[in-house]
C-alpha cells in the first residue's frame, strides 16, 4: 500500500504575518500513497493521526497554531503555497503527502476540477484555524512552542521519516 519512505524537507522562517515553525521542517513524501491514494484517511487514522476530513484547501493563507497537520492528495492535483507570501509553491498530485508542523502557513493557488485532499492531526487534536490579521499572531507563537511532537509518522507509523527529522528538536 505504501512506498519506501522518501521524505524531502523544507524550512520556512517566521515573518510578520505567518509564524511557520521555528525548528521543524515541512516534510514532503512524494508518491507515498500512489497505489492507493484514496486510502489516505485510513492510513493516517491507523497511525494515530485522526480528526480527519476530506475536502479541499482554503484559497487564503492560514495556519494551525495548536497542532501539526498531515495532508494527503487523494484525487487530482493542487498547487499549494507554504510558508506565507514569501514561501514556496508545491505542485502536489494524488498519492503525495505533506506534513505541516504547527504554524506553517498554507494556501491553495490552483487545483484540478477533481482535486480532493484528506487532512488529519496527531491524536485527533481539535485544530484551530488562524488567518493573517486576526489579532492572534502573538498568542499563536506561544501556542506553537507548546505543541508536542507526534508519537508516530502519519504514513509509516513507528518507522517513518517524521520520527527522525522531528526528533532533533
């Protein structure tokens, strides 16, 4: 069901509107679930990443200050921008998975008509949604620093790259 772990890492600095994470990288797992992209939600849930949903991605910059998030493209493709206005854009396709540390800004730029994505959170945390200019930026910085590291990788469970890249905090 899953391919051999292959993670790419990306770091984003804080700016005056999007906090991003000061230490943890975004993890991109290209084609991690390519054979069964529609199983993304089950895979995430099985590995302890719950409170899942399937839908799209907002077309404005937002972030979650109280939890990390995994996103798995189940259908179609999306151009998503991470890190805020000065961040980086990623072209994701069905089977790709991206893990966002707490505070990472993300926004949909464009998407194919059939685009669908699944999101989930470690231990099923009830996520918040913060947006630029909501007056919660300073409070978000303190929240981000308190978010615990996940116990499992959302795709590979106890053996995944997340446990390596995020353990050096």
